[in-house]
């Protein structure tokens, strides 16, 4: 039986804590790499988007991952856009009878004082209709929307098989 988007959004909102970042590295405590960190951090008000990344691909689609930290009132992640893609969709990974698949979500609340992780086999932004393939070392501009608040991030393109942001060139 197919899962309706609203029901899927409810499941994701109640998903295991593994989807919410709690990796114990404090992004404010590392002034020694503040210049480098600027490439990995985008802020708007009480929202911080950290370590946006994607994988190199020869296809016309890619998944973008990042950590979203919300120190303010609850916001709703409503979508994104990129000049490099025809469309961007918020998606969640779900196991099916034939393996795993990403399914579209209409939106996703990010509660006050929480961190939300977009990660492989979890939540992601799916970019379809890429203007060109992505190569390791490239960057990809993405504007993430939280209602009327838009946050511009630069996703780093990692190796095709990457499972996480590499932290190359800086340490936490």
C-alpha cells in the first residue's frame, strides 16, 4: 500500500533520533578555522546550515545533504532551488519490496532548538535535470527555503561513493 506524502512526512517527523544530528562537534568552538568554515556554513537569523555536500555524478540528478541547526522558533523546510537544476525536491529514503527509494515530502518542520540531518538513506534534497554532471571538487549553489526565509548554501561535491562530508582541509 503506498504511503501518502502527508503520512510519510509524519513518519519522518517521528523518525529515530539518528536523523537528527548529535555528532557532538561544536561549530562555534573552532575559531582556528573560521575562514575555511565560511565555505561550510550559511546562516539566516537563528538558522545555520552546515556542511552542504553532494556526490559526483554522471547522471542528471543528485542528492544534497547537510546539517540544519535551528536555535529559534520552529520553521518549516518547504523546498529548495538551484540554478544548476530544473527542479529540487525534499525527499525521504524508504525501504520498499525492491530495495530502497527516495520519496517526495511536501514539507518538514524543524523544531526550535533542534538539529536536523539530511544524510544518505535518510532525508535529502533531490536535484533533477542537472545542467551538467558533477565532478569531485566542484561546488553546487542551492537556495534552501523555510517559508519566506531563503538560505543560500554552497554544496561541496565529494567522491561518487562518499557516505559523508569529507572535512578535507579542516578539522572539527
